C-alpha cells in the first residue's frame, strides 16, 4: 500500500483553503525596487482537479493607508464596482512537485487567460489528523490588460511603476 | 442626477465660468446642476490648519461634493497647468486622502482658453490629480480654444458645435456615474 505522501497526481475530492495558512499577494517593480500587497480575505477550492479562487479587494493590505486607498480606487482595482478578483482553472497539471493551472483570471471585470505555475506538496496528514495539500503558484500579468494604467514618469522617461505584476498564491488546502 | 459644476477661474467674465453657464443650460431631463462658485474663499492649504472640522469654506466644498452624484470642472490653463486656486481647493478636498469626498466620485473635465489649445494640458493635469484623489474620471475632453470668439457680448455661448460637445460630455459623465445608463 502506498503512502499518501507519495501521491504524484492531482488529489481527487474537494480541498478548501485554510485562510489562516494561505496568502494571496502581488508584487510590482516600483522605481528601484518592488512593493507588495496582500489580499487576506480569500477563498480557494481544489475540486475534481480544478482550482478556483476569489480575493476580496476590500481586505487589500498595504503599509500605507493612502496607498491602499489608491489601489482600491477606480485607477486600480475599483473596489466600489469590482469588489472581487477571481481565478478559475480549466485544469491542474502535476509533474512531480511542479504544477500548472491554466485558467481565466478576472480583475476589474476583465477576464484574461493565464497560467499559474509553481509547486505542490502533499497530501499529508497534519497534527490534527486532517489531510493537507500545499500549493505555491505564481504568474505575471500586464496590469494594463486589466485597465490599470496609472503611472508617473521618472526623469529617464520610463514609468515609475512597472506594468508587469507578479501574482502569488501560497495555499494550504484541507481535504473535506 | 445632481451634478456639481465648478469653474477653475476667479476672473469676473471668465470664459470657463461662461462655459459652466452654458453647461447648465444644456442639462438634459433628469440632470440638475448646482454651481459651486466659492473658490476664492478657500484659504491656502496649510497642514497646521488641516483639522476637524476644517475651515468653513472647505467643509462647505466637501459637503457640496458629497451631496452630488458627479462633478464637472471647467478649467483655464496657467503656465501649462491647473490654476493654483483650483489645485489648492482640491488639495483641501482631498484630505484625508483615503476617505476624501472625491473618492469614487464620477468627474469630468473640460476647459477654455484664449489661446488655440483650449487648456488641454491643464485638463490632463486636472484629470491626473482627480485620479490620484480616487475620483472616477470620465473619458471626456472638450477643449474650447480662442474662447473670445465663442461667446457673444452677453457671455452667451454661440458655438453650436461646442454646445453639442457639452451635451455629449454630460452624457458620458452620466453613463460613468450610472453603469445602468451605459448598459441601456
């Protein structure tokens, strides 16, 4: 009998994200470095080999409340009219520890195809007896595809804020 | 729908104030314009005075913005940018930034100038400022150049093309303010 820790396929059944141990975030190059924000209020489910997830923009967290408000304004996520971002995968492909989730990402009411790529671990049985799967996924999107066009020119003429944004999902999924 | 109209000029007989007057004349059914003309009473922004409540004229501006569904600006252009008095009023109105009266407020910007370009740079800068404040900036641009030729001696807008442009701009702002109208 094989151990579940050696499972090499996509786990069957339904797995829901444990919100305490799951983080959805994004990073964007800004001037000489990057800045990051998190979206703590999320739901994610892996069911029948398909991954779906929702992030609520009202929960978006940054260190500075004014910058947080700017990101929630119509120039960026437009919280008032588009309170959620959503990902729905058509399929999840696992190859050893690596995984790919091709699907559709909806931000600000605009849906684009994306492929999230990363690693998968588990399933394993945790200290409370629950089955857990870990998924670390990321992708890079062009924010202007989602009607987020704000920028500020540097003296060089380049924009201070990159168009390419790295989206990250670090999910702990618990078997139901 | 209530729309607040603001001229960025203080000058008596200002073309932008006359443009606001024409805008009000073109209000379609269902739109009620209110003109805010107290720009001169706004003190110079000073963070030391930025307390609760703020100066009376500033609080009146904030209340006027909160009470309407959308805001229309007609701006002149000083040195390729927004007039100081108007920018100063917006700096006051933008405080505190995260919860200011313009947050999510649909806004439109038009402008008039005596020169040929119709304050296009000031309009662009004003849209940038409003966007940074969190306003919902409508895709409107109306540049009234050579403004002295567009109004008669009573200050009445006599250019029908510009009147068409005003009606179209109001329509775009209405659809920006109300997605249900845009979908209809």
